[in-house]
C-alpha cells in the first residue's frame, strides 16, 4: 500500500556501516531504532533461515511508526555460524578457521510497513580468504577492527587485504545488500520524501 505523503523510514540498527551503505544510494533514515532481541541460534536452524529470522524479529521489535528496515548478517563456514567474536581470543580462532578457506556471508533484510506487513529476503555472498600468517592475524587482532563484526572481521577495513575472491554482492558482506534492500523498500510502498 503506497503512502499518500512522506512516511518515515526507521533503521532498526545502530550499525554505522548500514547507514553509510544507505547513504551511498541516497537514502537517509529519519530515525535509528536499534533493537535488542535474543540472537541465540535455534536447534537445527540453517544460517540462511537464521539471518532472515533475526532481520524479521528486529523489524518487528522496533516500536517506531513508519517503514522499519532491519538486517542481520550471518557468517558461516559450512553449517557453523561464526558470531560476533566475544573477545580477542575468539576473534583469533575465527580468523584461523577462515584462513585459506571460503565461507558464506548471508544477510537477511526485512521491512515492516506502517500497516504491520513484513517482507524479507536473504542474500548470500561467498568469500575466499587467503592463507593468513601469524603476524597478519596478530596485527588484525591488535587493530580492534574485529569488534562487533560477524565472523570476527570487517571486509571494509584492513581485512579487505585478506580477501582473494568474492562471488556475490560486496554490500551483502558489509551488512546490507543494496539492490535487494531498495527493491524490498519500494515493493512495500516506501517512497523517498
């Protein structure tokens, strides 16, 4: 249902990376509404299902009126999810697991319309990491860039030099696939002010 006037766009994320990605395509949220949901993985939940569920739950949890945009990125190595590293030791363990291997970055995107309808999509990108040296891992851990990032790394920073191949959308890996996000917003009736 298209709106008759400007309806606010609320981003249900505190991620500056997601705000920056939206700005690249000329979208500036009217408000930020970070949500606090239980992100515990459910038994037998696939990485793709988890990314979509979390995005939908984040959108639903935002009480703001308007169009609510939410996203969640899951990094998986096979069926193993690599969460946001809790500490430097876990971030190092993640980097050692990813070293010399390919993994998937799956981002779920959800939009809640003002009438309560929710629609979502998941987008996957495959990422190949070079074989990392102990020195590279130590320097990356010392940089603190791993904090708050699924899989213990952020491709938009120093870890970009570790990536040898990407199959899929770069913005999916950063945390918000732009083509799918804009299509989803427009499909739900959102229009820029």
